[in-house]
C-alpha cells in the first residue's frame, strides 16, 4: 500500500553483508526498473545501513514489507507481481 502521497517506498539494506551478497545488483535493477517504466515520481528509493538481519540477507523493504534473501531473480518477480504498485504497468493486468 502506497503512502498518503501515493509514493511507494523501497528501502535497500546497504550494510556490507547485504550489499556484497546481492543488494549492489538489486539496487541497479531497481534503478533501471524505475527509469525504464517512468516510475521516478511514484517510487521513493532509499538505502539504510545494516538492519541487523544479516544472516537472512540480502534484505529489502517494499512499502513496509520486509523481504529476505532477495536474489536478482526474486526481485524481478516482485517488481512484476500482479497488482503491485511498483509494477511497470502500474499494477494493471
């Protein structure tokens, strides 16, 4: 669910463990997705240092929901999930 201003927040853990285990690539994938689909107004992408869940990483949060062990393939699935506010076609089928 997007915030009151309609913006979906994606928070990428930038702690050394998560970043080395895949969030460096995930960050690039998200940036490309936002650029390709013109979502720069509807997505707020932020980074945070360690979220104290290193063993489960790489971790990221989409609209308040934490995802663990996010591989590049899993991230692509999340970005295209039907009904998702971060989907390239704005969540329409």
